């Protein structure tokens, strides 16, 4: 663990934080102009910055214990650095004067499991840059620049959910967001329930290519149905004329948007949980982004008497599952499910609530 002071020999001028997120409902709807319902998690990323007098930016990652130097004319080869590079480039294109900076990154957001560690890094970077330069960026602008950084520089044609969640959500209420208009409101979790997140232990290989392929399929389906985006289809039967897999993709998007709208008004944990269960089935059967381990973990969660509902979270293809649970004995629920998952031959891990009390990026 090396602080900014230890790496760069002076105190940082600006420091900013941004959280990861877990999505409760509304999976793959954001790039179809639909509805989403993420909530921030307690794990977060901290970015510190100070101007330097050299001719390169220097970026130190505490997790990797390595420093990468780059200019904005040449993308760095190191993957984690492309997110920061992308943010600085997009900020410059947005008219912000970006000085040469030393940057220190520290994070406890689990990486590569679908909890938006990349959005947390992007949003924290842009917040630190805002604090450093006084640039007039509001939180929505920050999310938009962060999304551009991800699409243009990290090669994932993502929607705007993760960046909006990291920039605007908190850990107590979910963020109900219309990704077309960016209208949003905070929605409390149904009484009396809490969120549990468990990692399946399956790495999300193929996630980028599978993700971009799903997006292309949705665009093709929208084109064939003559709508601007699948958000504009409100009757599932409209999909009947399409060949598979387009029919299945449309069915998922239409039913998933409806589930988000039902969930924000349902007001009780049992119905909310049933919508999460239906979402998982749709992601597995129609959107086809689940894997056997996620199905197994979700089934174990759903079978627990103190769990209202469970589904995979984020893009899928591996990564984590989210459950809505009764608050008492949360760690016991996690312990039972993890033991049963292990008996089935897999190795999962509790992520939320954080297995280490007070495990915050300092
Ligand atoms: C990833 C993307 C988001 C969203 C989810 C799936 O997290 O970054 O934009 O599409 O997958 O819901």
C-alpha cells in the first residue's frame, strides 16, 4: 500500500471518490433507451491528483503497484490506464484544459465481476479533475464523459447506467433512471429488505464480444421493427415476426422494461423479489447471457427462505449475482448459500455486505 505522498513525494491537490454499483433490475435495457434500477455499493474508488511539471501524465495504481506514463496523444498499452486516459481525452475534447498530472488510484471495488469498477474509476477520475481545474461539470456531464471514455477508449459499447449510477446513486436508495431522457428519482428499497451480492467465481471472458454482439442484435431488431430503439416496443408479440435470436432479445428487453416499472411501484419485497427471479429467467433463456454457475448460484439464493429474489447482475457471462433478502442473519444466508455452492463444486465469495467490516477506500 503506497499513498500519493509515498509515490509522488508531495500531498495531492485534489482527491475524489466514486462508488461501484449493483443493478437490481433493468439488465441490458440501457443501450435500448430503457429503464434501469441500480444502487451504489459501499466499495469505492479514490483518485488523487496534482499537477506535475513534466511532459507526461504519471498514473499509479495501488492495486497493481505499478506506474504508467502517457500523453494524451498516445493511448497507454496497460488496460487499466486506458480508462483514465479516456477520461482525460474526453474532458479535453469537452473544452477542459487538462494540465499534466500525477494520478494515484486506490480502490476496493471488486474488478471484473459486474460491479462497475471501471465506471467508478472513470467517475472518480473526472471528479478529481473537476476539483483540480474548477471545470463546470455537473454529475450528469461527468457520467456522459465517463461513458464516452468507455466506448471510445475501452472498446465496450456500453449504455449509460453504470456511469450514472456511480455519479448519482447512493447506497440507501436505488436510482430509477430513464436512460432515454435521463429523468431519474431515488427509490427506497422495499421494506424491510437489504441487498446481498455474491461473486460466482466465474471470470467474465467473452463479456466484451458477447456484449457488443447483443447490442448489435438489438439495433438490428429495432431497425427491422421500424423503431428508434427497443424501448419503443411495448407489446412482446411485436417480436413474433422476427427470427431467433432477435425475437428472444426483443422479448427480454420488452419484459425487462416492464419489470422495472412494476418494481419501482410495487412497494413490497416479495413482489420485487419475484420480478428479480423473472429477470434472471429472461436473461438466461431469452437474452442468453447467463452461465451454468450463475444459474446454480441464483437457484441456491432463490431457494433460501430469507431471500425474496435473485438474479445475475450487470452484463452477465460470469461475475456476480444479487439477491434481495430479509435483513436479519444476512451473513448466515451468505454462509449457507456459499457452502451449498461449494458442495456443487464451485467457489464463490461474498462481496456485499463487504466481508471485512469498514472495508472502505480510505
Ligand atoms: C454493463 C454495461 C451497462 C449495462 C449492463 C447490463 O454493465 O456497462 O451499460 O448495459 O452491462 O445491464
